C-alpha cells in the first residue's frame, strides 16, 4: 500500500526507518524513539514480510504493546500464526489481551487456549466474566499496593511520580 499524501509525517518517518536496512540493533534504537501507537499506525503501510521481520526484531513484549493500539488487528493476527500470537498475548496487559481475543476467530481461540499461560487465561477469564456495561469489564490487574507502614518508600514513590509525571501527592489515594 502506498503512503497517501495525507499520511502523517511521523508514520512516514517510521516506515522509512523500518525500510532503511539498518542492522537490528540500530533499528531497535531508532524505533525506541517512537510511541507504540505511532508504530501501530505504520503497520498498514508495511508489507507482510516487513511486518513479520519487524515482529521478530522487536520481540514479543514490544509487539504486544504495539498491537494493543491497533484498531482492527485481524490482518496482523492472521499473519502471526497461533504460536507467535500466543507468545505475544502472554506478554500483553490482561485487559488488552481480552480486547484482542474478542477479535480472534473461535477456532483460533481454541488453539490459543492450549498455549496461553495459566495466569494469563485466568486474568482474561476474570475480565470476560463481566458484561461490557459493568465496571468490572474495565478492570486491570496492573497496580502496586504499598503498605502505609512503608513511609520512606511511599515518599519516594510520590517524589518519583511528581517529578516524572507531574502528579502531586494529594492525587494519590491509599
């Protein structure tokens, strides 16, 4: 697919980097400058062979993050194959994995169930146990619980978030 004239410069840049014939290490270093969402948007402008090569270079964890931003992942799901897809889903946040699995054909889901980690299956099952209109369907299991008795650690966490994310101490509820 040719890049149309309206395509975002950033996406054009990412596609150019991917096609630049850089060695793997340099390619990863360059792509690390871009957000996973921007890389996800660039996938449609790559050939299947370019995407498959990119998946191998970036690794399952990074590809799982990228695929979590893809609106219509069916094409990419089909080209990955069941084993590779299972490896990627095992690296995803459970809410993203549950969303992705909604878009997977039932016969592929059956094959995936054999390859998914038990904890991943349990997390996905928990999320899917709620109806879409229930608050539980929006849950995540990605959180940190810090005991109030760890005052020094809590103060360090506050300072980190305040500095890194411009979040202030009164924002946190413990």
